[in-house]
C-alpha cells in the first residue's frame, strides 16, 4: 500500500518521467537539459548586466571628464591672482595675516 499518495517529490519525478518518455529521452537527460538551460540563462544575464554596468561606468567617466575640462577651461581663462580668495577672507590663528 502507498502510505503517501500525495507526496510532492514523487509527483514531480512522475511528471518528469512522463515528459521524458514522451520526448523519447531518459529522465536523467531531461534533468541535464533543464540545468543546462538554467546555466545558459545565467550566462546570458551575466553578460547583459555586465555590459550595462560597463556602459554606465563609461558614461560616468565621460561626464566626469567633461566637468573637469570645463573646470580647467574656466581656471585657465581666469586672470592670475596673487593671493588666494580664501586667504583674503580667512585670517590665521592669533589674527595674523599671511604676508
């Protein structure tokens, strides 16, 4: 007598065996094909997500380079200053001024 007629694992393997026999292959081959497909899906997703990360990194570096170039253009176009702006408004400790 079957004590556990509704066992999920038994039903799963029964369905796998039925599908495999209908396809004309063994259950072992069917499971191998299924795990192979999972591996392919993981590989494709890994590749696609890696390309997305690389593109985002490239765009971020391009943006940073443009900002730096704009900063240098502004900085080079400025007239030379003998005293730094911060030194003009911030005094040294003891109220001394930098000479």
